[in-house]
C-alpha cells in the first residue's frame, strides 16, 4: 500500500494528481472527511485518490477545483491521469484522437470507443475481464472529452450493420447505445453512416481501421490486433486506406437513411416487448 508521506509526485500522473490534491486540501485547512463532505464524496475516497489507489473522475476534479480554488488545476490534470491509465499500447492512439482535426473510422462488429455509452463500454470491457471495471470504463469514456473542446475534431464513422445487432450487454444497453448514435443526428461534427448488409463485398473486408488527419502533421492510419496497435504514416498505406474509406462511405447509407435504419433496429429489435 502506498503511504501518503512517501508518495512520489514524479512516479506517474496518478501520483502527481494525488500529491497536488493533498497539497491543496492541506493548504485549505481541511481534513479528508471535511473535503469529502463538501464534494459529496466520502473522506475515504479522497484518501484513496490522494494515495494514488483510486482514479479520479472529471466530475470529482471539477468539484475539487471549485472547493479548493485551484483555478482548474485538477481538471487539467485529470485528462493526463486518465490517458495514462489506458493500456500502454493504446495511449498513443488517445493522443492521436486528442490532436486530430478529423478522424475517419470503420468498425465491423462494435461501436467505436468515442461513441460508446457507459453501459455499452462496461459490456465490452467486461467480456473477459471484470477486474477494476468501473475504473476502466471511466478511463474509456474520458476519451470522449475531446468533443468538449472549443473546436472538436470532425468524426466520420462508418459502422457495419452487424454492429447494430451484435448485442453487447442486454436489450436496454443496446437501446441506449443506438439512442446515443441518434443523438448525434444534427451534429455536423459527428457523422454516422451504416454499411448495410446489402452492400455485399466491400472495401473494408480486411477489418476495422482509423484514419487521423492533423492540421500540419502527416496523416496516420491505425489498425489493431489482440493487445497491440499499429499506427503508421507510410504514404502508400495511408493512400490505400483513404481510398478504401472513400469506397466505404460511398457504399454506406446516407446520414439520413442511416439514422432511419438505426431507429428501426432500436424499436424492432430492442424496443419494449409485449408479453
């Protein structure tokens, strides 16, 4: 167990956050319990975060900043903390998501992490491993904070129709997930297209992939295997995947027709059942 008196702020972003939280709390003359009462959390949770045994959430950080008058310090740190908790091989991808001005993604069997609801993310992450599931889910959802930026990236997501039917969690989970997709319908920066079964053979048969475009850096293509990620800026690969993506978008339903299909599947497959 980490002891608060020997917590090294340079050991990790999580340790640094805990060190700063303790410093700010003590400067305010508050005990852990007193701060917890103010924030509507337990003093035990405050202590666990201070000793780097619990991952802070954005909500906790915003409340703590307000209570401790820390000018948004903890809210700025929490993004770094959460990103550091991602699997090592995926941390670079989260950085690409945060820096990109445009992202094009194709998925064959599930929703992209940036589009997932909490319940859907829990179902996906807990499929084989349920340890620390709450923290791992929070870390995944924190990636979606990139959409809160003053000028967030433009996301194009082509999703196979199969993903609408691949039931992650229960019916309520899927209904909530499809409702989330529909909530983006009027957002020009979040564009969802469904690749229907009727498309037949298509340009994405080799699997899912992402394309990241930046204001000045070279475009990067990202593919994923079991426990590994493969980003590349190889011009030939980028050119090939960009062409594949253009063909996928052309084969997919329009934004309007995609929303209609999502709505129909949500009601017909995951709607209220009459006994």
